[in-house]
């Protein structure tokens, strides 16, 4: 069975591109049967994950990507605040 997940997060154009750039290294070595597509469109971070079998692997990967996206987002906020000071 094929499982799929799609995530869209509204961030703003520059921020979405920056978060996608931060997440790209996570897309290099994937488990067999998994595909990840991500991009920044209209100010949104878009992530699509497909997995042949392994529903829990897909959910775990989605959880990891969310944590990494949040870390990248927080780093952007800190950088913006530092720039304003």
C-alpha cells in the first residue's frame, strides 16, 4: 500500500525559501520506497512525502521534517531580531 502526506505552512516568500533550503539536506538519503518533494510557492512551504508500505516510517519522517522546519524558522526569527538591534 502507498501512503502519502502533504504539509503546507504559510511563512512568507523569503522565509519559505530559506526553510526549504535548510530542509534540503534531509532529502538526500531516504529509506527505500520513500519520496520527498518540497518547495516554496506563494509564500508557503510545501512538503509532500510518499512511502510504499511503512506508514510509521512516513509519520516519523514527517515529524522530523516538522522539527527541522521549526528550528530553521526560529533561527530566522533570531537573525531578524539581531538585525533590527
